[in-house]
C-alpha cells in the first residue's frame, strides 16, 4: 500500500512535466484510497485502490489504480489496472 501511495505522489508531481502544464502542480488535489477483503465459499478476495482527483482550472484530471487478488479453488489470480482521464 505504501508503494501505491508513493507511486501516486510521484505521478502527481511528474504529471505536469509530462503534459507540459506547470499550473497543474498548484491545483487542488484530492487523493483517496481504500481496501476491502471478502471471504466466501469460493475463496478470499482482496481489492485495494487509489484515486487521485486534480482540478486544473477549467478541467480536471482523474487517475484510478486498482489491485485485486483472489485466492480460491482455481488458485491465485491477480489483476492490476490504472486509468487516467484528463478533461479540459
């Protein structure tokens, strides 16, 4: 989880350089994260995620990262996803 937070922090600092928008670093930014664990007859599932919302004046940027691990009858399955959306 600490690695995810460090990654989000690094991306929020690097994103203005990446898209050439230096004003983004001073914009309003909200970072939220959470995790859930579920146990049932099919096994155990753990999902954790982080969402970064940054206002850029007329638009906004949203980045979501989700990590899921399922341990069940079929074995261990993991999935990771990152979504980035920039609205102007």
